[in-house]
């Protein structure tokens, strides 16, 4: 009986000593490795944890590509009628404007020939081409609203004037050696022809200005 009581007391004493030792370890931080905290492997607390649907992180958003990147800018849809007609607008220059613009270099060339007193044959060839172009313009627009434009009317008038001067110069070269400078031959007089050419120059200059203002 005494032996059992002895072992019982010994067991109680051992438990007290063990309990005191554990308390002492818990109260002493230096018992951890160098005072740096717990040494060992912590349990994986997230294992088996599945977040609820609403708490899942938002997927990472891909940064937008550089706007100035030439490889990323899409070409303009010029084949798309909506883009061409609405965004870019239709070609503002009408066909009539394109047609009358072709007369500007033509008239400038005739003007320069008068200035330089070029020979009659080349002058007449230039005027002939101008007259043919004016006839084409008349046939194309005479029954259309463009025929009432001042640019159209001035081109028609200039065409007739240039044609008459070209004819006068041709006849003067043919008949002038045989005509005296009387009343009958005055029309072919070089001074008269020069005067007529000056009038034509002024008319050409005014017409060119009207054509350019029409754009």
C-alpha cells in the first residue's frame, strides 16, 4: 500500500516538474532560436480552403498597348462607303471644277506666247487646242446648270476672241505684203494686231483669275 502511494506521489511530482518546465520555456523568448521566433514548419492553413465565388480575386487586366505603335494602328477602312462618304466626306471638287482647271495652264501658255512675241504658227496651234477644249466643255455643260456660271461664259467668250485673233494673224502673214496701209489694209497692220493681242492678254488674265476663284 505504501509502495503504491509512493509511486502515486512520484507521478504527481513528475507532472508538476514537467508542467513547471513547459511554463518556463513559454515565458523565455530566448528559448526560441536566437530570439527570432518559432523554429519549425508551420501547418498549411490554406490547404483545403476554397474561396467563395464573390471573394475570388479579379483577373489581372492586361495593360493597353501603346497607341503610338505603328504595328497596332489599324489602317483606315477606305473601302467602306460609310467611312468614305461620312467620315472623310465625298470629294468636294466637282467634275466641272476639274474640267475648268485644265484651262488654266493652257491659257497661261498662250499669255506667255503673246508676251514673248512667239511666231504665228505656234500661237495658232495653241489657240486651236484651246478652242477644241472649249467646244468640248460647251457640249458637255450647255444644257446643265454649269452653263450659267461666269467661268463657263468667260471661257466661251475668250475662245471666240482668241480664235478671231489667230485668224487675223494668219491672214496678216498671207496678205500683208500685198496690201497698202490704207483703210482696207489697216486691219492687218502690225500695230493693230499688237493692240488686239494686248486686249487678248488682258482677257486671258481676267479669265484665269475667275477660274482660280471658282475652286
